[in-house]
C-alpha cells in the first residue's frame, strides 16, 4: 500500500485526486496539507508539513509555486518521494527540482496526461523533420479564466521538447506587439488565451510554404458534474453501472420493502451510498425514449429500502443526452423522472436535457457540459 500526503489537498485538483484515490487499489491518502481546512476529506489536514505526524511514502503536490521550495527541502530531508505537479515554477525552482532529485525520488511533469506525454514525443520527432525544411513553429494554448500562470507549463514543456530535439538553437517569443520586424526563423512563438471553463487545449503548428501541419491536444472532464460539485465543497461518489454486477429485481418481496435483498450483488454498494447521501443524480443516455436498462434496474431495486428512501427527502437531479433534437424527445423520460421524484419524496434540483448529442464527442462540445457543471457548482 502506497501512503500519500496530498499537498494542496483542498484545492480543485487536490479534491479531484482525493475522490479518485478512494477507488484506487494499492494507494491511500494518509494526510493532507492546506492552509484551508474547511472540507471533509476522510484524512487529517495540517497547515504545514512539519505538523504532519503520519508516515508516508510520497507527497503528491498540486499547490502553488510559492510553496514549492519548502516542499522540496522537506522531501529531500525526509527522503520522501515527490510527485510535483504545480506549474509556473521559476528557472531557479526548476534548477532546484534537479538538485532535489539527487537526494530523493522526484517526478515532475507539466501535465500528467498520457496524451500530452505522447504529444511531447510526437512534436519532437516532427520538429526534427520539419524545422530543417523551413517550417515555422507556433504554440497556442487555451485554458479557463481562473488559471494564473501563462503560458501554461504544458506549452513550455512542448517548446522545450522541440528545442531539445533541435539542439537548443531556438528562443521563445511570447508577444510580438512591441516588435515590428519579420519573424526570426529560429524562434518558437507561444501564445496564451484565457476564457470560460476551458480545461486545457494546446495547438502546435508547423507552418511551411503552402502547407500547415497542426498537432492538437484537448483535455475534457469526464466527471464534469462531479468537478463542479467538488469545487463547491461537496463529496461526490460515482458509479458506472455498466461495469457493475447488478441483477434485476425478481419481485419476491423477501425484503419486506425494508430489509436485506436475497440477491447478493453490487447493488449493496449503491444502497449504502444512496442512504448515506444528501443527493442522488441520475445520469443516463436516452435509450428508446427512456433511461438505460442498467439505471432502471437500480431504480427497481429501490424496493429493498423503499421506506428509508422515502424518509430521507433527499435532493435529486437528472442528466441525460440524446441524438434526437425534436421538442418531444425527452417527454417520456421527464415524466418518468418527475413521477419518481414525487413518489420517493425527492427534492428536484433540475434536469439537464442534452438535445442533439449523438456521440461522446458531440456531448463534450455541447453547451450542456457547462450547464451540468454549473448545476453541480451551485448546489
């Protein structure tokens, strides 16, 4: 079991990792470090590393560049492994990362995405071929309006990767507004854009004579509702029903509508989670104008804790998408959900009905993602 100290545990990424860690085998977060201690994490939170008494194997950092120096000193002294994910480090701090790595294990990456790390290799190879043929190199990165550092650590890592492949002969240009001269062939342009809730997008353009080659990496949040809810300070537990072993209700009523079910399967996890929660969110694609079979089975299995469910008066919401865009598309599902809310005594918090979303990619690019995010954030 790998024991982790989460540095910056109450920030957005710290909370996302805290939630993910609960479902990961072989890893446990034993303590958190954060100046704010206003969230229930399931582990002790300290204002400083020195206050932490728990034994650990590694520190995972998503905090601030201001805290990086002390963090590296602490890990070097205690011989703790360090996963350094904070971006915006100065040149002096990057040098210190290398010095710290001589004393303890350090993994530093501007972006932990598998796709981005593959992209680093791809653009490196592309630069070797294209730069010598006169192609200019430009990087454009886009992020949400809350991101403080610019350009992004990922953009700089991409530039450094290509420059290394080119013998470090290139320099970086971040703003051309004050320079009235033609482009230097030995420069890599880096532009930063900030707006909305863009998770992260990086375009690497190789522009040659009469042709342009562009590499693009776009980050999407699969847990967009959970992300908004986590930012609002809520704990979110997600179940992928298609991957769980849950049998249909057989109507034996051996449970007496309030007792153990005779079927011993994964539905017990769902039962415990719902009865321990303040809100349940039904997320489903529209299948033949109703909810998916997997979700309907779980709803049918409410039978075994019917009385407890009625007595909770918990909040609820519906998130759904469909290929169809007719105004009547969701009528049947809406009616079913509203009836379920009325019967169970739920307090409806709203519905996100995604029209014209025929694939995961179409859904990700639709306005309904932001709508779900805002619903979670404003609970």
